[in-house]
């Protein structure tokens, strides 16, 4: 059984191309993916950052935007810088988590497209409702379920697990043997690892 | 004319595999490389860091060492963690810069091998003298030239140029049209860019 977990944060810029690329890469390698939305905020707070490192360190930020422009250009993905950046991703993460596993990838890609291609505010309930509608989900019950205590607790636990696994940022791939692969540019390597080190 | 500049810092861990890989990658693409040693210290100080970010942020540090282990493993490069890390790279950078352009790549690779494969102290004059000997250079006159004011000034100017170009870390590739590619994992992309956007 070849498995990997795909960890992503809706506010994370490099998670956008990763989310758009990963299903095809996993399918090519016959790796079953679990999509794991989580929050970078608590990880960053643990390192003393109260904002995105791309804002705190402008040299890194300038580099990232140009790098992302080239990456998206090569993939044919539209890119429009969200304003403000980073977006508040809490509600989108809760909604993604409240969905059935099978619907999470399509919803997550829809969020990234809205955020990084269409500059829509992903913290707005109207945006999330529209995106749920796009994937054929009745918005109101799902938005209500997203803010129930059980779902909030699940997101907290998932974020705590990301920290316990030692994720340094997003996106990441993790494999059952405990390896962590950080970055859009490590997807192929992580999936190759999952294939080569599959459990019997 | 296809050209690119390869920016590296002797204390930088990811610069090690990059220095070992880059000549073959550049030759495949017929790109003429200029090797540019520089110092990360002033760049990091500009972002408020007085130590390697891999030490300041232990989660990133742990990830980096495992990532580097996998990268070196795949390349068949030995890896032994320098102690202390980072090494003081000032003298090695001065020596590299004092050499003829044609000798700089071989000397630089020798420094990385001594540091990251053999755990030798690269701030020691004895290490640098031995490495110069390995590449067929009489050590004493070169070590003397390395600490002359003119050479110190050249290193300062090169580091200032790295900052002006907006390098966020090391290693980097830069192309004549002002693009910056950061990381061992961007060498192919940067060299492909140099080939595709060559000046007439």
C-alpha cells in the first residue's frame, strides 16, 4: 500500500501550485493521498513569528513572489497576489475539514483558485458558500458543521499533529515511515519515496 | 552567449551539493558559469539574524539536515555534519576570491568536501593550505594575498552586490536579465532560464 499525506495551509502561497499539481503526480505513482489542511499560525508562533515570514523578511518575500510567478507561469496557472497577504485561512480550513474526504481535494483547489487567481476573500462566508456550491455541496449545513466544536477540535488536533511531525512550513508531504518533504518543489521526491518505501 | 553567476557561501549547507552538481549541469546546457563566493552574514544581519536560521529556528534546522542527508544520499555524496555549524567561512571566501577564476571551482569544491564530508575546520590556515596544495597552488603567497586590503575589499563588494541583487540566501544562480534562483533545487531551472534567455 503506497500512501502519503499532503499537508497544506490555505494562506500559503506555495501550497497553491502544489495543490494543483499533486493529484496527477500521485496518480502516476499509484500513491493514495490524504489531504490534510492545517494552520501555520501555531507553528509560526512557536518560532516567534506573528506574521508570514514573507512579510517579516521582505527580501524573502520579494523572492517568493517572483519565484511563484515563474512556477505558475511554467504550469499555466494564473496568479494574482491576494490582498491582504496572507489571507485569514481559519474558516476555509474548518470547512475543508468538515467535508467528506472525497470532496476535500476539489474544494481545496477551488479555494486556492479563488484566492490566488481571482483575488477573492477566502475568509468571507459568501466566498466559501459559492465554492461549496461549485463542487455540488449545499453550503448552509456544511458552514454550520464547520464551526461546531467537534470540527474545531479536529482542526486543532490536526495542527498539533503537524507540529509533532516536525513540519517546518507548508506545503509538506509526509510518508508512513516518518519522512517529511517540504515545499512544492519536493512533491515528486516525496511521492517517489512513498512508492519506493511502501508498506507490504 | 549563455551566462550565469553561481553565488555560494562556504558555511551554507545546501551550497555543498550545489557546488558539486553545478558544473555538469551548466556544461549540458552550454552555460558559462562565474563562481561568486560571498558572505551570508551581512545579508542575515540585515534580517535581524545573528546566527544561521537553521540554528535560530530548530524545526527548520532539523528538517534541513534530514533533507540534506536524502539529497546527498541520492547523489552519492558523503555527508558529515560540521561541528560547529556554521563554520566561520570568512578566510575560505577570501582565499577562493584571491585565486584565478579558473582555479576557483576546484578549490571551492575541495573546501566543501573538507567541511561537509571530512569535518575539517575550514577556518584553519592549515586546512586551507592543504586544500590549495591539492589543487596545485603554492599556499603561502596565496594565503598572504587573501588578506591584503584589495582582496578584502573585493569580497565586501561582491557581498554588497549579492545584497543589491536581492539574494535571499545561498546558493543562488543569477542570470544577466536579473533573475534570481535560490537553492540547490533551483539549479536546473536557473540554468534552463540562462539558456532560454541568452543574449544574442
